[in-house]
C-alpha cells in the first residue's frame, strides 16, 4: 500500500483483542482466557498495570459491516484506517475477581510453572509464558511505547476514524466459560478447576473449604 500509486484505494481496520462466544472459549488459547484460567487454578493473580480493550467477534463484525455502502457506509474505502474500540478492561481488576492472592509477576509465574495446571494445559501455559516474557521486555513502558521502537512505514493515510464495538460484559462472557468447564469435572480432570481452592459468588472469587470443594467436584 505504501508504494502504490495514489489511485489504489484501501481501508485498514485495527482491532482490539477479540474473543469468541462463550461456547468457543473452552478450547481457545487466547492469552486473556488462558491467564484467567491460570488464576482460577492457582488461586492467585499477578500484579499488573495493564489496561486493554476487548470485544467479541460478533460485536466487531457487526460494527465493521456497518462500514459497507449497503449499511450507509462510505461509497469508497478512502485510504484510511478505522480503529475499533471495545470494552476497557483493567487486567488487575479483572483477574482479581478470579483469585484472592495478589503476587508479583515473577513469583506468580514461578508458582504456575510448578502447578498441575501447567502440566495439564501445555498449550495455554505456553501462551502465558510468552505473554509474561513479552511483558518483561516492556519494562515499565506502555505497549504503544514498546511498539514505537519498531521500524514503521508511512501509508499515506487520508483519514483516521474510530468505531465502537461494545461487547456484552467481558466478565460475564468469561464466567460462561468457567461454568461450562465446571460442569465437566464429574467426568474427570478436564480443566484447571479440579485443584482450585477458589469458588465464585456473584462473579467474584471466594475461599472454599476442602469439603465444599470436594462436594463441588462430586457434583
């Protein structure tokens, strides 16, 4: 696009983090879903200062389709970029709803590496491992500051637009995944919740006694 003649029309859509529907999260290795799963399993969450925007595939698709001429969008792409916005999610606030103990990131990761969850969920563990490693490279910088160090190419944009793709509650969406996996516990160790000391009341983490946890597993 950067080297094209001015006659080449295009549009670029920049997406936030995009999650599937509730029933699709069970087998996903998305980093946010994987970290939530790890927090539930360990009963602890890492100390973070990260806020990101999250939406769902359905909400993003609905918003993007609204850009088409058939939906009263512009007749031509217009050599521009459209930034899609989702729900602002504070990782500390979100993850704190799934575990009780807050740990420094390296301590949390070390505990996770030695857990049954890491052995039972190698795909999700590898995603979390890469996520933590990338975060170490950032240092105290924001992600945009980290990216600013990479080489860039001017695209010759004529305009930048913003588009809202507000999803249903991200916390509620993740809770659907938690509940669907919890129903499978009676069939054997199919998820991270088997050894978890954490239960949930109104979507927030609570301590569970050993007997209550055992009864939950039997159910």
